[in-house]
């Protein structure tokens, strides 16, 4: 089994900088596991520690049940794909893919068979004699993947492999990597700063901030139940809206002259928020959970609604982003195509109380409200 296990792994540099702290997670055999977070959060450092390119300050790293803290990279049976491809410019595609196997003393027939199989998987058969300078970015990335595949390693490590590609090619290559992982049933640890990549590729995700893992889980679990304000704001495009205010009897009093928001609809959920009564909290609303309020026959407004000024609208074809001003706060709503009022008009927006997210205003931690 090609399983990777980290137990309280830390990286502290001689100047005292803590790049990774107490990283604990397990990558199952055959799983595509994504490390995601903003630049400088420690995700690439963590990947390099798994690869053996960075030493581990404290903690335990096991691959396939064996502790590998002190093993050299060549003895860990891993293959790494870098952001910059790292191809030899004077070698052909076939030679680049075969080079690692030649260094390890594999038989010529074995090398030829493995290179041919990898080329067929990746659709490289027609460019095997070409050199990297004559290839597109997507082709170079596939060659780099092919060089890893021929190794048949226990674990694939991919460090932002799509960052140098344009948007269309990035989407196509992302699909290829997902298909490749399923076909090979390979264990992959994939690093990216792109939350869309993480959501679409990862079977599970670890979210990092300032060297610390914030949350580990399946993509939609993390999206639906983020553990804190950072994770909630990191996932989603546009990002989650946050409204800060005092909790008073099931309402959020946002201040700055804005009307209060009713945020709970039943006694059970109100009971979950009781410890925060009279305290400041943060309420999160996904843009897709905001919609124009429906007109009512009795002339009254929906109970879970608020008035805001429409600053400007962004039609993007299949949907429209409404940029709103609520008191002193900016909000974004994602709605279906519809006739729009003029910019500067006051609009009434409704929201689903059961889809609101609650966070402690001081710590940023999620508040469990059933």
C-alpha cells in the first residue's frame, strides 16, 4: 500500500522561522490529496519534506508504513513533477522520459516498454523525437508527467504543475491529471494555490495558512462547513460575504446605521447561538445564497431580507454578479440572468437562514449552530 502518513511534522529554519507546524494527516493508498493555501503558507515546503528535499525538524513521516525521515530522496520511491517542468533541453522527449530509468540501471527493453506505455497514456507518441524547445507548455507538462509515470513510484508529488499554463490549457491538463490518477490508481499529493483546482481535483484537501493546517476534508464538506473565517473566505468565487455585528435575540445588529438582520428561524438554532448573545459574531453568506426578494401579495417584506444599494452589476453570460452596499459593508450576490434596476437603486435581497455560517468575531472559529 502506497500510503503517506504525517504525524506532527514541523519545519523550523535556523533563523527561527516556522514554515510548517504540527502537520498531521494521512494520504490513503490511491488517493489524490491536495495541499492548498495562499503563497507562503508552507504547502510547497511540506511537499518538499515528503520528497526528502527539505529536512524535517520534528515529527514523523512514513511512506508505505516505513519511517523515511532520514532517507535520501532517491530511496523514498517517489516521483516529483515541478512547476517549471525541469526537462533536459538537449534531450528528446523519449530521452527525457527514459533518463531516470537509465540512471537506475534498468534494462534497455524494459525502458523502451515503459516509455512507450507512458507515451500512449499521455498522447505523446507523435512527438517522441522532438526537443522541449519545440513543444507547447501543455506538451512539456505531459512529458514531465510521463517521466514520473515510467518510474512507477509509490507516490507522485506535484508542485503547482499547471501554474505556467494559460486558462484553457490549465483546464484541459487538469482533466488529464484527474483521468491519469484514476487510470493508474496512483497515490498523489498535489500542491496548488488555486481553490478551483483544489476543489475539482482533490478527493480530499488540506487547507494551510501560515504553516498550520486549518482543515482537512472532502472538497464539498469543506465548502459547506468551513471551520473558520479563513477557510470560508478562501473557497468560493466570488468569496463568501461576511457581516459583523452584535447578536441580539436571533438578530444580527450590524451597526453603521444598517437595519438588523434576522439570522435564525427556529428555537434549535437559536439555542446553539445562546452563548454568544450580546457578543459580536460574524455571519457568512455565500453569494449564491442571496437572491432578489420576491414580491408578496400582502405588501410585506420577506422575514429574511434586507435592503441594499446596487453599486453595479457584472453580467458574465450564464449569471450576474450584483455588487451591493449594505451599511458600511460590500456584498456580492450571484443571480441568474434577469432585468436589472439602475446602478444606485435600492434593492431588497433575501437569504436562506439555514445556509448562513456563524463565526466567533475574535478567534474566527466556526460556531456550531444546529
